[in-house]
C-alpha cells in the first residue's frame, strides 16, 4: 500500500520540487504514487514564521488521509 504524501514547500516552489523528484534527486518521493504539493511562502522555518498557516495545511492533510 502506498501512502499519500503532502510536501510542504516553504522556500522552494512546487515546480522545483516536481523537477527534483523527476530527476531522481528525491528517490523517497519518486516511489510515491500520490504526492501533493502545498506552497507556503515562509522561508526555512514555517513553524516560526507562519505557524497558523502551517497548522491549517497539516490539519487539512490529516483530514484528507
């Protein structure tokens, strides 16, 4: 069984993340069949800079799984 993966993109774009996965730079994610991307413009520490937004994203991902 393959688990759903939600990739939070705080200092890179979903487009960049997809390119890295397609190039094989993130082999763990390349194995996943169900990867979704969430763009949060927060910098390196979203739990510090935008904690409410990060909590909302994580809660939504948990509800959908």
